[in-house]
């Protein structure tokens, strides 16, 4: 998922693995945003949970 820092305009990506690990916790706590630290300026950027849902990996199919 592409992210751009609103402070320094640095662009970076959040991996599907990271989103898959963080999203269940954010949903359990009923968060509307998730804070991510910019690797360039180290400031926190708020990412909407609804946007993270769109980039989340598809759930694994259950074997029958």
C-alpha cells in the first residue's frame, strides 16, 4: 500500500504482511486510524483503517 508522509513528502510502501498483522488488532480496538512512523522524518502518519481494509490480503480459503 503506497503511503506519502504529509510532513516530508517521502513515499514508502506498507507490505500486505504488515497490514495483515495490524488490521485485526485495529478492528478489535475499533480504531478509525492506525499510526505509522515515517522512515525518513520519524513522525507519525495516520492511515485510515478503511483504506487498510482495501489493501489487506484475501482471507485464506478453508479446506473442505
